[in-house]
C-alpha cells in the first residue's frame, strides 16, 4: 500500500512540473518587430557645425540684401484729352552705399499730342536717357540730381528734331511700400531751363520748378 501511494505522488509531481513548463513556454515574451522604414536613423543627418549653419544663413541674408539694393521702378504718367501725354520711363538703380547713396538711370520715352480741333492735331515722340543720383540725409529724406538729354521736335519748327539737355536739382522723400519698395516724391529745379525744355513748371510756366514722382522695388524679397 505504501508503494502504491509513492507511485501516485510521483505521477502527480511529474504532471505538475510538466504543466508549469508548458505554461512558461506559452507565456514567453512576444517578439518585437522594428519598423526601420520610419526610423530616424535612416534620415540624413545635418553634420554641419553651428558656425557653418550661421555662415550659410549670413550668406543668404547678404545675397538678399544685395538684391534689395537693386531698385527697379521708374516714372510713368498718363493724360488724355485735348492734350495727350504718355510717359514710360523705367529705371534701374543701385544703393551703392547702403541707406546713403543710390545711383541709377534708364530710357525716357514720351508720347505727346496736341489737338486743336477734331480735324487738326499735332503729335510726336520724345526719347532720351535719364541718369540720377540720390544722397539720403535722414531716413527717407534725400537730395537728388538728374541729367536728362532728350531728342524732340523743335517747338518752333516741327520738322526739325533737336537734342535738349536738362539738369534737375532738388530734394525729395522716399516713402516705404512694404519692406522692399519705396514711393519717391521729388521737388526739382531745372537749372538748364529754356524754351525747348520738355519740363514745364508745375506751379508756374515762369518758374521751372517740377514735382517728380516714381517708385522702386528691391528684388531680394523679405
């Protein structure tokens, strides 16, 4: 009887141990799948130093500043009626000294027509060149000099074209338009005023004082 009880105890211990081992095999830690496609390790790393990054940023800012020093704009005017006036005079300038000195120029193309009646009118083209310099004194305030040689028909003989020189001296103000543009308003005196001048006095025919308006935009962006 005693041997029989020992045999039953052995069977019980054997199956209990086998069950524990089976449970440990079933509850093993599950395998982990690593997604290498979205891993940050696959992304290219920026190996530049902080100084190199700063230098690159500085170069980009310098490039934009140089482009913004280049001003594209001009003077444009339209008037219709018994007297028609169309002025298309684009200019390109460059801020040679930042915020201090701007030099530039461009072509002058003006169309004028005088209509005396429905059947009698006179029209002609004026063409030439414009060269200017602006020296900035304080913020938008500046001194300006312009030299404009133009070719036009003589007012005394319309069949004869002549060259007329204009030297305009004065001052003005550049009002900012956004971050890269300016609107220029100048009050100029025509030093070489004569009867053939294309610039008539804005306030009086006797005083060759002219109000000139134009604009300019940098091309470097903000």
